[in-house]
C-alpha cells in the first residue's frame, strides 16, 4: 500500500544508499546498529512521526451535529439503529472530557435501552456521569442507569446508581414522583440476589490428539500427530499471543471498525479509548484491562500511525506483549549489551518456550536472511522508526524499572528495535488473518428490526460481509508447514483459533496448513511465485509436484458455444466478457458476450425492476452458461448481480421466486465445490437461499421447505460453526425465527 511511510522509506534508502550500507543481513542487532550509525536517519524518522496529523475527534460542534441528527432520527422512530450510529459518531467526534462527549454517551444510552442492550446502556450512563454531563440533568441519567441494572438483575450496579441518586437528593430535593421512583427501586434492589458467577462447565470441551514437533534439513521444523485423526475432528486450539485490527480504507472515516482490541469480540457497541478516541473496546472493563499495553500505542492511534504501517503494527504489539515476560529476573546478567540481551532472550525462548507463550513467538522463523535485501532494509527502517516512536512519543524507556542497571538505555533502544525487526519478519510469514462476518452499518444498509438487533426478514444477504477483522500470531499453529492442498481448516472465535481436520490423518502423519496459495484458487506458477516471494521456499507439495492445473482451470474455462467446435479454453487475464466479445482460440470465431453486459447494465439501472426485466436477465444468464464451464467463477459474479437487483422483489412474483431459488442452488453448489462446505464463501452463498425461503414463508398459502433446500439448510447449520459465538447466535436466531 502506497502511503507516507513508504515514500519516506524510499527517500531514506536512496539518500543514504542503505542497501549498500547494509550489504547483506548479518543479524538483527548489527542491521539496526548500521542504521543508528547515521544520525540523520533518527532525525528524519522523528520528524516524520511528529508531522503526522492528529485524527482524534476534537470537534465539539461536529459532535453536536451528529447528536442532534441522532435525536431527530430517534424521535421520528425511523430507525433506532441509524440513530445509534449517529450517537456513536458523536462520541468519536467529541473532544476528550468535553460536555459533548458526556451528552453523546447519555443519548446513546436511551437508544440502547430501547433495543434492550442494557449492559452497554449502563456503561454509557456511567461514562456520562463520570464526564462533564450538565449537573442539572444528572438525575435522569442516574435513573436510567438504575433501570438498566434492574433489567440485568445486577444488584451491585443498581445499588451504585441508587447511591448516586441519594447523593443528588442531598444537594437538591427530589420531586414527589422522583421520590416514589427512588423508593420503588430501593425495594426492588433488596429482592435481587447478589450476583454469583456460575462455575465453568466442562460441557462441550474438545479433546485433541497429541502433536509432536520434528525437524529435518529439507523442511525445517514441522508438526506430526501421534494419534490417528478422523475428518472433522479437532486438532489443536490456540489463543492468539498478540493480535491487531486489520485497517482498510474506512479507517479514515469518523469511526473505526467496531471490534474489541482486547477480547476480540466483533460487531460491538464501541467504547473508544478516552485518550486517543480510536482504539475500540466492547466494554469499559476491556478498555481498562488493555490500558497497561495500550498506553504505549495510544499516541500512535491519535496520529493514525498503525494504519500507515500495516503488519508492522503486529510486530510492535508482539514486542509490547512479550517485553515484560522475556526481560524479568536479569540478575544473572553482568555488563550486558544489546547483543548479549538478544542472545539471552533467544536462548530462553528456545529452552523454555513450552513454559511461556512469548517464547513460542520469539523462536519462529523470520526469513530476514532469505528475503530480498530491499525488503529487509525496509522492515529494519520501520522497526527503527517504531523504536524512536517509543522513545520520543511515549514513556516506554522511562519506565524500564531496574532494567537500566543491567545495560544502558541506548542498548535497550537497540535491543528493542532489533526485536521489533525480528517480529516483523516473523509475521510476514507467520501472521494469521482472523476472518469474521462484519455487520454492515445502519446508514449503509439498515438490515435490523426497529426494536431489536434481530435481522429483518429477507435481509440476511445484505446484513453481513465476510472480511478480515484482525491479524494475529498463533505460534503453535504457525509451526504447521504449507501445502497447496491442506488437511486442516480454521475456525475463529474472538482471538481463539481452533483447527479441524478436513480429511483423515494417520498416526505419524504431518499436519499441513495453507499459507494462501491454494490449488483451486491459483495456478501452479502463481502459487510457486507467491510462496517464494513471501515465504522464501519452493513448494514441493503433491499438487505442485504434479505440475497440473486442472483443479484450478475448471473454474476459469470458457466453452465455445458453436456446435462444430464446443472446445473449452482459458482466456488471457486482460480479457473481460463484460466489456467486449471474446474469440475462441480453437475455431477463431467471435463469441457474442452481450449477455454478460445485459446483466451488468441492470445493476446501474435507476428504474424500478419488473418481472420482464428479470426474465431478460435470466435469459441472458442462461446464454452466459453456454459460454462458461460448469463451475466457472464468473457465474458467481453474474448470480450476485441478479440477486442484488431482484431478490428484494421476489415475494411479489412466484415465478421470480422459484427461478431465483434455482439460481441459489447453483450458486451454493459452485461455492461448495471450490471452497468446501466449512468455509466463509459457502456460508455467505447460503444467505441468498435462506432469504428466499424466508420471503417464501411470508407469502400467502402453505409453506414448506423442499427437500433440496432442507438439505442445504442442514449443511448451513453446521457450516456456520466456523464463525464466533456472537455471529452464530445472531444468524441462527434469524433461521429459527423464520424457518424453525
């Protein structure tokens, strides 16, 4: 991604001829020392950070406008979810500690109460009371907070709210109706039992096979199973040692993605860090739990630094997560320097990695010696810049405790920079993308019912998009070697990854992951190139050794529609049937592709769709099928266009509904064939059929789920388990509410 830091790195490399200065990789410490020997580099890095503009909300007037917009929407009863989004924007836009911030939290609490999200509403009330909320109106917030605690059966929370009301009454007399309300809440508080945390249940705990780490000169370290594993059985479960959000272009908007940076919950009601206003949490408790680490990242969030450096943010997070555990009890070290400290931590990781998670991270391969020198220099400069950030923009090096007695601060600087460099190198080839179903914002696509967070009938396909939400490091699972045809699949829940077998694995068999290049998604040549560039090895898995691409090409082949030819062929990547006709390389005849353009043109049509328009689109799709192989990926694109345009109106015409169901069967079949049933692609494909079935259930007349649909629904109920608890619960509530 081209950004300001990339440009700065390129300028520094050219100006000081750093590839010639470094020449070749000779260890993390030595590489950093070579950069540190050029004083101007430190000045340039510091200057670049300092010039980054602040992005933290600091516009009270803007916050006020968002809040007023939320008030208007909520009063009109148009959509509480759009109002909720407006209030959240008001929170992100407000200056820290301002009356606007307190007012936004208080107003959001009202909407959350109406949507029965009492826990978040309670915390919003508390944030308003702790902030600069107008003194004359605090009583109403205290009563709201008490009602939330009552609904949650939270006696302690209710008593805290009642204490606030009592304190308010000592300074100002309560009205008679307020006094009655206060007494009623006191009586109800006595009826609520003190909260008890139920003991953890062992129900549903998974059992895992015994795994063993091995190594050889060809493949390095790898993992085998000591026990036989059957298909769909769990293999291992691991919590991310570190994880950070994935930043996309929407990170420049007023609000970041609504995912918790501490526990990994997604699609949350956001509680931003009160200082930077950018890091999101699902609760005040998570925000406090993360504060010990986040205080070193907070200034970077204010400047949007983490968005600009991509995967290097996870390198910094890994360093911060592991610093304390890797550098305590240093009494045995005498007259230490950066090199000795680095070796000490490295040896400790190798000898004690089973005892502490960070040791497992530190011993992962970084490939700094195998990657292109230009890439390694860029990563080294990024690590160096991040250490300058810690030194000059945080209190990190002023809070080392007794560590400076072991070695000077300047050596701690060099050591820290070297460790961050190692982590960046490790994460380029060991980082895991954590995928989830992201709920679309209400202003983009209001898919939720007005009185709850339940999904409207027929809106499931518009409610979610499958996307990467975090990048994490799972050091044990990172030890699995690559195969273009892996024998595992991943299931994420918050920041925990559970790995399942996709086929039987015999005792002593190796566990294989896929690092991205899959034999059904890329040609052998492209897979080899991608793996060599990012992971620095030549793949010799079974699929690559066969040197055949049939399993990939079946999704890319076109068919000549002329009877005398009927040959299948692959077109060049720059050939697009949506733009112009294509030529059969066998018979040399021009194939009419206007059918593709007819379907695409419907997406840009502003008029109201009719059944005649649908018939025309369906005829065009059937003509496209004559040109496309059975599982061609373009069928997915075409079907998606048709669903988006005509699914909302399918309940008005039985013919349209039935035709779309047939299209949905084909859509699901193609996705299952290429990605398998337990995949995000399959789950999202099923959304269209589920919505059509729900729409059909709302039409007049008897409704029953036909056998083909019932089979897909049953498979979907299993496939949705690949996502986290919150996502599963919301989606299955939709299925049960409408289809039973």
